[in-house]
């Protein structure tokens, strides 16, 4: 019969000199391994930081997304934009109204469907987009600072596989 192994000591109420933070404890939970949770948390952190950095331009990430697509040369219709950004049509209308009110974009008749409107950036919108892009890149840099450039590229590729 093999020698018996001493029983592991019972967990003590006292911890080591440096108490474990809730984040360290929670990182060990099953939820912390769920892709949906991790992507939502990463998105939340990235958006919060981007919104903070965009605040002086009086923009939020959603406004930036609409403006970016209007500046992309793809001439998205509001309906297409809602589908691409996964936004309800009423949300798209509200975002477009704000940007149009600022003179950043304009609605034009869609040559593919005259009942529809496409979004086109103005010169003011392109200038605003350039400023906002600097801030969103800084937010991305800070959010992804734990990753190497190769890991960042890999993350982009994997996320694109999921969403497209």
C-alpha cells in the first residue's frame, strides 16, 4: 500500500500579505472563459476609452462609425448602414440627424434606388473624421497595449472571420 499523502491544508480565512482583488478572483470564473463575455467586455472597454477621447469633438463611437462609413466612399444607404452597424433604423436616423446638423454629412438620393438616401461626407465631415480617427487609434492603442503587433493583426483577422 502506498504511503498516504498528507491532506492539503484547509483554506484559511487569512490571505497572504497582498489580498487578492476581485478581478483576480473573477478571472478564474467560468464566465471569464466565455467568448461572448470577453468580446463584450473588450468592446465595452474600448468604446468607453474611445468615447472619452472623442468627447472634445462632441462625438461618440456610434457617431464616429456613421461618419467613417460616410467618408469611406462606399455611399451607404441608411438601411445598409443600420445593417452593417447592427443598429435599429431609428438609431441610425438619430445619429445621421446629429451629424447632418453639424454639417458633417448630407443625405443624397441613392442612384440605385431613388426612394432611398445615401450618406455622403462633406468637407467639414472629412476634417472631423481625420481628427476623430486620431483619437480612435489612440483608444485602440491603449486598449490593445498588452498585445504585440502580430497579435493585434491576428485579433483583427479572427474578429473579421466572425463578423463577416
